[in-house]
C-alpha cells in the first residue's frame, strides 16, 4: 500500500471532516478543525493527511496553544485531533502522521507538544506525563492521558502552568 503523508490543501477539507466525524462518531472534531482554520495562527503545514489512491485515509492536527503562569505566556503545540479510517487502522498510518507532524513542528521552531490521548500509544514517540513539568489542564482528565513532549531539550524545564486552549476546543466538547 502506497501512502503519501503531506500537509492539507483546500481540496482536502471535506474528506478531513468526514474522516474525523466517522472516527469519533460525531461532528465535533470536524467542526473544531473547520473553526480553527478560520484563526490567524492556524497553519495548514501542521494539518497533515495520509493519502492513498487520491483518497484521504488519515488526518492529524497540531495547533498552537498557550501555557499561562502568572504574567508569563508560552506558546507550544497541541496534538488533536487525529483520525484514521477504520479499514486503514493498525497499519502504521497514525504513527507516520505523528512522526511527520513532530518533524514539521520542530522545523517550524516549536519547542514542545502536548496531547490528551491514549497513555499506551503516545509514549512510543517520546511523550511523557505532563505532570513531570507541572503542566495542568483547565478541565479534569485522568492523569495518565495528559502527556507532553519536548522537541527541544529542556524546552519545558522552566515552564509550568495551565494550558489555555482556544474557545473552539471547548465548543467541540
């Protein structure tokens, strides 16, 4: 199977929405992606698709978010959402999307990434518990699903605080 991993284009929007809606069994993630595209800090370079035979079979989004602590604010990336069509799951496509996204994020100069996701999946890419850096979410999740990854050595060493997601994330919950 020949899979191409690339940044999204405008022609991909409908397929990206469809993949996310099917993967999550609701329209929230597709609407979230559409809403985030409207924001000035959205980068199509960080909205990445997996394609085979001119069909989008997977998608991942990395989006800039802020960590606030007192008067300090730091920008890092959030990984979410990620979706792969059911018939293409367990074939390494999700891993390829994550790896390519992390590579692009590093090239663009981002220092760290957070994810609220499967605690047995993301550590293979170097993600560790976000509590190691005293990062906190503005909502309750089990501790083991909130993970972070430094793209630059010690990028989170002196950063702690609450992750400040844009309102579009909360609208999608």
